[in-house]
C-alpha cells in the first residue's frame, strides 16, 4: 500500500500527464491559409471574413471549454489522490461512494475531451472547406478578370464596328444624296424629253400629212405607168403603221425618247423609200418613152442606129450599127423591166386570159382575128421562154 507522501499530488504538480495544459494553438496550415488569402472582390471578402470569424469564435469557445475541463480534471485527480492517500484498509462506504462519484465525473470529463477532439476535427474540416472555398473564390476572381478583359475587348470591337457602321451610313447617305440629285436631273431631262416628244409628235403629224400628199401624187403617177408592187404595198403598210403609232403618240401623255427616236428613224426610212420609189417611177417613165419611140420606128418599118457614142458631135462615119427593133424585142424589153413586179405579173396573167377568152367568143366568126388555139399556143411558147408558169384552159 502506497504512503500518503508517495500518492499525494497537488494542483501545481499533477500526478497524471492528462493534467497538463492542453490548450490548442493555431496550426501552421491555418496561418499559411490566412497569409495566402488575397483580397477578393467585395462579396467574396465578406464571405471569407464571416468564415474566419466563425472559425475564430469556435476555436475560442473550444479553448475556453478545454481549459475548464482540464482544470476540473486536475481538481478531480487531486481529490482522488487525496482520497487514496487518506484511505486506509478500512475505507468507509462514504469515501467509496465519493470515489465513485469522482470516477463518474472523470468519465464525463473524458467524454467532454472526446467531444472537444471531435469539435477540433470539425474545425479542421471547416478549415479545409474554407481553403476549398478560397481556391474557388480565386478561380472565380480569375474568371472574372478574364471576363472583364474579354468585355473590354468586345467593347473595343463594338466601338470599332459602330465607327465602321457610322462611316458606311455616312457613305450611303452621301450616295443617296447623289442618287437623289441624279434623279432630279433625270426628272428634269424627262420633262424636257416630254416637251420634245410633244414637239416631235407635231413634227410627225406634219410629216404624215406631207406623206399623204406625196401618196396622192404617187397614185396619180401609178395610173400612168406600172410601179413596183411590193414596194408600194410595203410603203402603204409602213404608212398605216406610222399613222397608228402617231395616233398612239397623240393618246399617250408622255412618249419616251426611245419611241420618238424610233419614229424619227422610221420617218427617215419612209422618206428614203419614197425617194427611191420616185426614182423608179422616173426610170420607168424614161423606159416607157424609149419603148414608145422604138414602137413608132418599128411600126414605120425603119431601121434605127443602136450604136453608142460618147458625144454626138464628131461621130465617125465608120463606127455605126442599126437595128430593126422588132415587136418581139420590144416586148422582151418591157417584160424584162417589169418581170420582178408581182402586180405586173398578176395583170399580165389576167390580161392574157381575158384576151384568150375574147378570141374564143369570136370563134364562130373570127374574121381577120387569129384563132384562139393559135393564140394560146403562142402565149405558152412565149411564157416558157420568159420563165412564167401560166395555166390556160
């Protein structure tokens, strides 16, 4: 059995190592964490400060609680040592009961220490969570910086785009103003062309009236001589078309320059064709006069000179030729000058049929007239030689 001096323990020198002051202190990782935290944005900084404040309050509370538990445990240990020193072989039941109470109190203190250790572990976990949140905060700050830089670049690009669009709008506005001025100029030209078109319409009507007068003159000439049929028909169709277009010009309020120019060109073309037709008529008149003269010579039975000379004065006597100008030659000459005219060929066909029909009517009493069958045979021979296909009944 231990002596009282061996088992006695005081508050200053506890007999058990558990009586030592177990005040926890901040770990190196906690200090590093606090030192490495950079200044975040306003919301992140408030959140981090709240976490640190919560952790500091919890540590202070745990330290205070741990000190109280340690002092209580030391008191209990001292009391146990004192009781053990004073207990003899004949302990009293009261001392044993008091000893049991102290042991139960000691067990409760151990449970409190275990809970304190658990709380310390939770604090450590909370510090780990705080570190993770700090890292996430740093990542968010980095992303925020990148987004800010990207926003600045986008803003600069948008400013460049706005500037370019402003320049393009200015260029389009200038182009629009130029187009408006050109449109006004074209409108003025169109108004002038309308006035010119109205004047041209009057000129066209005057030309049409003049053309109608020329047509009347040509009709009188056609009664005297045969004229080229296709040219006349074409001239009449062109004349009618120009009259219709002239009427359309009078109905329409504002003809354009292209139509007026086309009418002018067609009017000039009709004028040229009229001059050509007049020349053909004059040439036919000359041919008719020449053929009438030859018919007179042939009818008299004379021979006439047909040689050519540069001048009638000083004509040599040794250079001459004559011709009897037979009726067949004169007929060939007349047919050759008019064989391309459709109207002439139609009249040629009709007159031959009428002549043959007339001779058939006189078949019972022909007198000195030629028989119809002989006349038909002669017509067929001459038509074949002239290349004309006519069917006689």
